[in-house]
């Protein structure tokens, strides 16, 4: 291989290592606060919440005093 190709491969490998380090650092944070508000005004998220609530309510025993 020519020297230019070797240098490009070295540069790509170095950058790949840097990116892999960034991914590992981001995974280790797991900060729940980063997710706050990400589903605001999302009708699909609202529907998911509604369906989940509906499902959980369907699993409950009927309350004889609620008639």
C-alpha cells in the first residue's frame, strides 16, 4: 500500500477509537434527566400511555363497591 493509504487508515482507526470512547462514556452516564420532555406533545406517546393505563385497568379485579 502507498504511504497515503496507510496514513488514512491510521487516521480512521484513531477516529474510530475516539468515537468508541465517546459511546462508552455516554452509556455510563444513564442520566434520566436527559430524557425529561422528549415526548412532550407527541401524540404517539400519549396513545401509548393511554393504552398502557387501559391494559392495567383491565387486569384489575372488579370492585363490588363501585357499582
